């Protein structure tokens, strides 16, 4: 059995959601999908298996989203959103905050939230208030795994809406959350350049066997496999006639 960690990512909302900035230049559903893709790549690079609650053009119900996490046996559930203040127009509140279902602070869900908040602060990301609040949202209460809902910022704040639209800020948000998730799961963060020659712990045994069997040449454990390389691997396994 692999001890590979599983994270369920929930890109909030979906195709019909109207939530966005008052000037219409920012859409929450577009942000949550984009951040999901960025986060997914970063977590997978760290050897974490990622399960998504929806496809790009889907808007499943909240219970269904929790169900995806439960079926996958996720170690952590992370719902992705941005926040709104007031009823219409621009408002002052800004900053990232995280919801969990309830206390105590020692509960795994709150420890996960604190780990993510610590990495966000270290990355210079503005935090709203203490950064942590409790709310009985369905995706937080129906998930078996520790669950957090991240509001990455207020799209009703003029400056923050601009930030949330920027690629560079999205990368910063995704990197901070990925590192916080790894801290919570006990996965040691590896910078992609430094890990060149060493496979991830969950893959180490299979990697060694594949090299010993002459199926792979033992170099570049993190490199993607091309179609021609796959053909050679299948041939070496004797699966092609
Ligand atoms: Zn939302």
C-alpha cells in the first residue's frame, strides 16, 4: 500500500454563478477554476494525489462535492472561493481568510487552516482579521476529511479585485496554499530543481524495481513520459507482440 496523500480540491461554484466584482471585470467561478488548476499542478509535483469535485463546465451540489472527497478517502478537503462584502458596489474589507466548521483550535481542520495561514503570511499575502472563522457550510460539515474553505480575498474591494485578476498573485496564492497543505500533511516540500535525481518516497520502491528490471533507465524520475518512451517501456515489458 502506498502512503501517498490524497487532497480533494473543490473549485467553488460553476458555470451559472454570477458572483464577481461590481464592475464585472472579475468572476469568482473563473478564479476558482484557475486556482484549482494551479494548485493541482503544485500538489502533484510534491507527490500528492489530487481529486477535483467538478469539471470546468459542471456545478455539482454541495453534498455531491463532499461525497467526492469521502469516496476518494481524502486526507484533506480544500474548497476554493473569493469573498464579498456589502450588497452592491465597492467595500473596504480585504484579505484572505479561511472557514472551518467549528473549534477547537487543536482539531485537524483548524491546524490545516493555521498551516495555510502561516504560509500565506510568510508570502506577504494580506490576511483578513485573524484569518480564521467558523461556519457550518455543507462542504465543511459533510466531509469526512478535515475540511477548510479558503476565501482568497474580497472581490468587492477595488484593489484586491485587481490583485485577484493577476497571474503573478494567483501563483503566489497557489504556492502558499500548496506549502501550507504539505506542512499539514507532513509532506516535506521539495523545490522542483533540487529533487532531480530522487523519486518521491511513495514511488521509490516501484522506481527501483523498474530500473532493476531494465524497464526504465533510472534517470529523471520527475520528467513526464513521452508516447515513444511509453511504447519502449511496454515493449521492454513484453506487452507488445
Ligand atoms: Zn464563493
